[in-house]
């Protein structure tokens, strides 16, 4: 974390930006989201806004049209799909009509916390070695077992440290910015998994470009009010799909990215099962009244009072549940959750 960024930024680097907002039943959030984008200090003539709606039934497109009339100074394109076919399909459809040299994908249920976010993104992408940029995330609440903020604090440190080392293979839908030429070169977003931004960013990193999470670009994320655990498992499913796909690239990845990719493959695909194996062994030994096993189980149970430990245990169990759930569904078209 103490390593410098080694970014060669060009001052006043200004290119046209296309901001893509995919929506599905976002009537409660879309106006606030569009206002958040409109508050950016980036020159109006240098960005376009594409809202691609996947067959919403709650009037989301009508709200977007109304907002567009109220903000004629902003170039807004609304694309309406008659059938919902998934996030990647929608993003690729929007990409076909995007005219910006930089493409920024952002979810409807988040906010950019600084008016200079786009300026910061463009400044980073002025470095020829950087192909993609994402953000650290700040949760709006702490979740039902008080672990979300603890998880994000650790998670953000890891993503930034990977970025300083070279690149991170995990991007966020709250803000995922790409040089359009590179995004098109890697084929856009994959329809066969649920983590399209991760996939595109990792392919760009495998080509030798940096894909970074920058500490000054912060976004807030709304945490579901219901079905938090289901939401967590779905996200874990998508990460497992992502790293399973990239196992084959660990041997040929650029040297500065190889260890980062290997570490994430291990942490997401292997490490959770070591926890399960250890728990099963300890329970088995406890049945035979082995004092050490009983002591370790009691110590583990007592340690759950410590939030970092509780967070780690929870995340390992989410990954295990996600791996099992991936056996029958990839959860690419998921149900809308209350936020």
C-alpha cells in the first residue's frame, strides 16, 4: 500500500465519454442516479448518457424520458429492450451505439461521491499503460450480521494494493471505466457469466495493460433490505465463475499480474474448502472427545465475537454456498431485490 502509483497523467486530457446505465425496474432510484451523473463537473459537450432498459414494468423508461426533457443540455439516449436478456447483453447493445472514446458502466443503485469523478477517471486513462479504472466501494449499511463494512474495508485495501502492484482482476459495477478500443478488442462483455466488468478488465490486464481501482474514486453502494445472504451468495457465484474461467491463464499472464491472479484463484476457489475440511475434522475429533479439537472449536466459536474473524468466516461460507449453487444455476438473470 505504500508503493507509489507510478501513473503518468496528462493534464487536461479530455475525450468524449459514454456513460452506460443498465436498468431493470429502477423507478425508485433512476432519477437520483441521473441527477448524480448530471452533477459531474466534466464538460457537458464531452459526455453522452445511454440508459438501456431491460423490459422494466415499473415505469422506469417514462421517468428517464421525463428527466431527459428537463435536462436538454445532456445528450441522453434511451434504449428499450422488449425482453430482458441479461446485463451483458444490454451492455453490449449499448456499446454498439456508444460514441465516446472512454466507456463508463455504472449501476442505477449507487452514487459517485465526488463531482470530479469523471475528471479523475480520464486523468488516469491518459496514461497509455492504463486500460481500465474502477472504484473502491462504501456500503450504505452494514448488513444483518454487521459484516458488510468490515468486509469492504478489507476488500478495498486488497483491490488498491493489487492495483499498485500492477492490476486488479475484480471490477465494480458502481463504476467500471474502459478505453473503448480495448473493450472492443476483448469482445465487450460476456453473456455466459454474471461478472462482465471483471471479465473485460481481466482480459485487458492479460494484454499487458493496467486495470486499477484508484483510492480517490469512491462510490457508495445500496445494501439490500431483504435477502442479504442471497445477494451475497449471488455475487460470490459470479466471482467463482470469473476465476474458474481464468485458471487456464495463470501460467501465461504477464509476470506482474501472474501472482495477483493466482492468489485470487486460490482465495476464491480453494481456501473456502480448507475451512470446511478443518471444521469437519474438528467436529469428528470432538466426537471422539479429543481435548485439542474441542478447545479449537470453542476458540473458533468465541472468536466470532471479533468482527474481522466473523467477516472472514461468513465470506468463506458464502463462497462455499455459491460454489454449490453454481452446479445448477449461474444466476445471470436474477430477481430484483428490495434496496
